[in-house]
C-alpha cells in the first residue's frame, strides 16, 4: 500500500511538472504569436503606405506626361509659326 502511494505521489509530481512545462510552452507560444501578429500588422501598414506612395507617384507621372505632351504640342505649333513667319519674311 505504501509503495502504491509513493508511485501515485511520483506520478502526480511528474504530471504537475509536465503541466508546468506545457504552461510555460503555451506562454512562450502566445508571446511569439503576439510578436508575429504585431509584425504582420506593421508589415500591413507599411504595405498600405507603399501602395499609397505608388498611387501618388503614378498620378504624378500622369501629370508629367500630360505636361510633356502639352509642351511637345506647343513646340510643334511654335515651329509651324516660325516656319510661316520665315516664309512670309523671306517673300
């Protein structure tokens, strides 16, 4: 009976250690999960910021292209006007 009691006490002690180890492991996993979620959140915010910057740069590029087209058209008109002026002046 005493031997059986000691076996049960030993088994209870082992189970308590196992439970404590599992609790410690669980806490570490929760901590890593929290850190991982924070990193994902930060990366998500960074991606949103990058996406907004890309959209702004695309809009800026469109404005620059439009401006370049206007300048090109103005240059063509100025060239035509200069050609007309030369032809008229040479007559």
